[in-house]
C-alpha cells in the first residue's frame, strides 16, 4: 500500500497576480517586475505554495482598443521577461491567457492587429526550452516530486496545444 502523499501546498485563497503597469511597460522597467518575483522562489515552501497560481495582468491599457500583443512596448517587455525569468512555466497558471500572452510576445514573428500573431516555430521551440528549463530548475533545486513535474509539464503542453502553439 502506498503511503499518503503530503501536499506541500495548503492552497492559495487569494488570486496571485503579477501586475505590470503601463508605466513599467512604456519605460521598459523590467527590474521592478523582476524584483517583485524574487519572493515567490525565496524558499521551498513559497515556491510550492505559488506553483501554477500566478496570473499575468497588465494594467493601464483598458481604454486602448488594441490587444496587448499588438502594443510594441508590451511585446518588448514581456519578451524580455520571458528571457530573464525562466520560471514562468512553474508559476503561471494554466487556466487563463498568461502563458499564451507571454509566448505570443516572446515568439511572435508578425503581428497583424486584433491579436492575430504569426508565431515563429524556431522561436517557440527556444522559448519553450527556456520555460521547461526553469520548471526543471525549480523542481531540482527544491526536490519537488517527479510526478508533479510530469503533471505540470503535461498541463503546460496541453495549454500550448489548445492555443495552437505546440
């Protein structure tokens, strides 16, 4: 008989939001965004608690008729976020559009307006390799269960398949 598995995550009761302001977008202020993310991977318990819980939200463009992916400064900052913070695949939730937005900005080739993006297959491969690398790094660093890594990886792949990105 298998022993009961201990879940290290008691549950997050409030939404976990990575809020990026219009000012940060326009000024390309990735340093302030990255500084807010450090706390989530500070300890084993923190990382496990917030695993798959974070939503990416950009504030200040509500009156802008463009989709976020159509805004050059948003694409630029989110592509830099992906490049400098490989842990998005561990922390971003697999329910909303956070992952799709980040990937569209980081691996988009042509942006046609209205949220239409032609993806660069080579760049998608690089971005996914980076994200899966960050996912693996945190699982290895903190000794999280292999079965959970497999489940989270499968979930990420399903998100990408549903979005037509894999």
